[in-house]
């Protein structure tokens, strides 16, 4: 089966070649790589052109104006031809067998429509900062969707899923979460490859999504889940730009507190990766200055508790064998 790897890019010249080469070197060879440059202002597009000339599997396109992530992804989707659709970001790194493992999972689980992998968080220089383990039990995945995005955006999905959902909606920073919750609304199923870290995500660099969106992304997350509840209760949701803007209004004081909090939270991640327990605890305490950050940390705690349920269940099954 042909896999179309969608790579939307914007101003990632320092990382882009490594990202694309991690796809070109995949053990799964039936690939087409659809790159759409969203009018980068640095050297990204020149790198795109050079790589496209070096490998016929790469198909390169460029937007006529800066269209943002959802529109760029939908453009890439419209240009793709594969039966399966994979995601890749222009500043991250895929493990060599990532696509193969995800395709094998879908082939072995025909009732699942989309599958993700666990993540390794890295900094600007590629140094590991942390690891994020996703759930793979279907019931727990659905339960966790209230607190976190249950599958990371670097999934592989059957093309029929994209056709039923008509691609991504323009919900900046949470278009992937919205995609997954709309899947749930249609009774479609997603999963994660268990016990496999297949993707290195650059969680700390200048200009990345978290740095640009911040508090707005946290509020967007809550908005997307509210849309899901509306669909569950009314079979439809009121999504539109005006409705979204009303939910995303932020008081300047709240914004300031969140920025301060986020700086300390980023420092806590680094301190934890270095094994500084007391320093990590102190930095996390200061990060609680923002109510929005408190809510975020509460959601992560709830997710950890759900993870504990899965871990205990797995141990019990192993003990019974």
C-alpha cells in the first residue's frame, strides 16, 4: 500500500533536511512525500527544491500566500494519492521503522482507522528531554481524550478517514485534537503502537507552535472539547470563526501570568531531564501562578492516573499467564 507522507513546512531551515531524510530512509519504501511550503521567508524552500530534485518520491508544492497549518495540510492531502496518510513535521525526526510499524499495526487491526506512536521530546540540538507514553487500550484512549490529545499528530490513517471528515478544520494549534474528536463522533477508532517510541519531537526551539500560541492553545483545547460535547448532545456543533473567537478571548493579566508560568514550566522540564528533583519541584510550584497552567497540570495528572490503570492491567495479564 502506498503511504502519502504529508509535510507542511514554514521557516524550519535549520532542521528540515534532517526531518526529510528521516522519512527518505524509512524501512517502508512504498512512500510518496508531499511537501507544501507555506511561503517560508528563510531558506526552507531552497532546501525543499534541492531535496525534491534528489529523490523522485518527493512532490513539492508552495502556497501562493501564507495559509497556516490546517489549509496547508489540506492542500497536501489534495495532492496526495496514497491509500494511507502519514503526518510529519519539518523540524522533527522519525525513527527508521516508524512508518513500517504503523502500517503493520493497521494491517493487523482492521477495526482501527488511525494509529500513532509514543514520543521522545528533544531540544534544539536533538538532546532528549523527556518521553511521552500514549495509551493503547481503546476504552482508556476514549476516556483520556477529555484531558489530552489521545494520539499524537504524527499518525498513519486510512484515507477514508480523511474523506469522511473532509480533512482538517481551521482550529490553529488544535486541528489534530479536533480531527480525533470528530472521529469519535462518527464512531471511528484510533490507537497507538504499544511500547514503541517512533518519533522525536522538537518541543523546545524558537518559533515552534507552543511558543507562538501559548495560552491561546490551552483555550483552544478546551474549545475543541466543548465542540465535541455539543456534537454528542445535539448531533452538530456551532463551529465558525466568530464562535471560536468568542471562546478565545484572553485578559491581558491572564496572558502575562501564563507567559511567566510557561517559562518556569519549560525550565522544570529541563531540570527533570537532568535529574534535579528539588529544582524541578520548585520550578513547578512557581509555574502554578497561572490558573490556566494549573488546569493543564491537572489534566496531565488525570492522564497519568489513567495510564496507571493501563499499567496495572498489563501487569495483571502478565501475571496470569
